[in-house]
C-alpha cells in the first residue's frame, strides 16, 4: 500500500523539496527561506544559507530517524516531494566531503579517487535510486557544489549587482530550476551560447571560468573517479592577440604544409574540447568580418575543418564569448555580423563596473581590497588590508570612476604596498596641462574620447585613419 504524508509533514517537506531545486541567489528561494527560518531580514549572506542547510538537514534527519524511506513507496505528489527531499538530504550530509574533493582536484590538476563515493552511492540506493540513477545524482551533487564554490567564492563582493551576477551565472548552468535542468538540459547545454558584456577589468574572464569549472562531469564507478578534472575542461583565449592570418589556425587547427611555416600538424582549440568542456573566446568584437563568417558557420553547424584539410570534425563542448565593445553599434556600422550576434547570445550577462558596485555598497571597496590582498599573499592579512584601505580612502577621490575597474584597483593596491601611496594617472584625479602634452598623449586623449562615443576600436581607428591595433594601444 502506498504511503502518504501527513499535513504537518507535508507543510515542511514540500517547502524543502521546492527549495532544493531553486536558484540559491534568487528572490523566490529567499522568500521560502524566510518562511522556514522565520527570518524576515533581507540579508543574503553565506551564514544564512548555512543556517538554512542546517535547518533542512535537521528536519530531514528527524523525518528519516527510522532509516531511509524509498520514494517509490509514496503516491502522487508526495512521491516527488520525498524524492527531492531524499536527494537533498544526501547532498546536505556530504557538503564538506564534496568541498574537500574540489580543493584536492584544484590543487592536483587531475582527477583523483573519491574516498567517500561508496557510502554516498549506498545511501542513495537505500532511498530507492537505481545504481545508474545514484551515479548520476552523485555527479550532479558534485556539479552543484562546484557551482557554489566558484560562483560564490571567486566572484567576490556583496553589492546588488554582484548578487544579480551570481543569480544569472547559476541560471546559465542549471536554468531556472535544477529539476528542469536535470530532466532536459544537463547533457544538452553545450548548444546554449552565452555572451559576456562589460568594460575592461570587470571580471568577464573570472565569470566565464566559474561556469567552465562547474560543468557536469560523469562519475566512473570502475575507477572511482570523475571522468575528467574540472580545471582541465576550461580553455580560454583572447582573440585580439592574434593577427587575422593566425586566428583560424588557433581555433580550427591546421594541417602540415597548409601555409608557410606550418611544419607540423597543429591541434586547434576546438579539437581539444570534449562534450563537457567550455571554451571562452574573449574580445570577440575584434574579429574581422571574414573570420566572423567562418566562426558563425562552425557554431551553427557544430562542425569545422582544420586549415588545409578537408576532414570534417565535430565541435564539442560549450562556447562562451565576451567583449568590451558595443556590439549593437558595431552591427549598425557593419563591423559585426548580426547573425553571429544572435548565435553567440542565447543569453547575455553584463558585468557591473567597479564604480557602480561601490555606489551600491560602501563596503565593497574594502571587501574587494581584502580579497585582492588574500590572493596576492595566499592568506588573509587583516592589518595589511586595513593599512591599504586607509590609504585608498585618503588618496582616491570619493567619486573616482575606476575606468580600469577591479584590475585597476589591484594595481593601486600593489602600488600602495610598494610605495605607501597611490599615483593616479586619470585626468579626473590629476588634470594635466595640455600644453605640456606631446603629440602621442594628445592623440591618446582624443582616441579615448572617441572610444567613449563609439565603444569600438575599429570605429576609433577609422576616425583617426590608423590601424585598429594602433588605436587599441592608444587606449591602454
């Protein structure tokens, strides 16, 4: 006879079931957290999520006090509630173990045996999941923990824009609901593109890396290891560093003898991908129209040929792109293909500027400074952080625009550590005498004004009648 939940059991377990599948950085989950914890504060802290996990684990431990209950023993909606709660219970019990494995693989750069795998899989079996289902859900647990680890820990900050960014990145991995992702998308997400927009230094590469390190990776029962080490599945390149003649070779690879100096076969970035990989192409706005056409065809057909070869290869993995240019303006000026824009932007995420982040939270500058110092010295140094933050507050204008964003802040911090002061070259902090400027400085100033207007290296170059790479150097 099928079991049913009592009204009191259902009241709590149905909320836990729903919470287990929601975006942890979203408003709906926060509302349910408030209901469970009876905490109406809007604090979106790590401590609050830990508190929620403890509450859920305690409630589920109480429910399962007589041992695991097979979810198939329940009927109708109760069956789905118990299934979700069973998975969440196993996941919550092993968060620390999963996090420890992440750190071990991050340090070793290779896949290593998972010591607690048998106990996790056995517990899932006891809840009524088949061996195949248990192995899959174990891999899903590991993906979820990596997403938490890299989205929360590597994207530092507490302002509204960063919380929104975390919410968007989680959706880019798990869609709007983990169960929906598991049912339909976990093996098909490679065809969903993502475009990062934002000024230089806002952290587009860091955000892309967080996604790349959080892809789904199957678990191999025979080796007791995940099939791949997550850090080896993320590849990235900056397209602006290559001359046009080499970009195709870098992406598609080339065959020996296909052009001058091609003395051997070369495996391009696309050939290094597998179905769980992520490739991040930065500065896609710098591609010429000719290369854009070829990239469009590859992304559209998921097939490519190495330069000088007729062999067709399949494109595997997910492709992420980024640019600091205004692609809509580029499209209007026939510098970027509209069809390529739609192909690379199944979703678009715009990274906030540092100035915006500071304006939203007056603690953001101090928090970022502490984090940067921890990264530099591989450990927190509170007294040094306090010293640096005080100098920043004393010597940086209150409404400084931080044109270089977090990257500029990092250089300012290093300068303070070396010299006990910070010297800003921006016009807003130290207006120069225009008569003392040389021709290059004047040209650079003019180029910056044009870039603020057009948001395009090509348009600046066209206006000044110079090569776009020269224009880019003037803007540095």
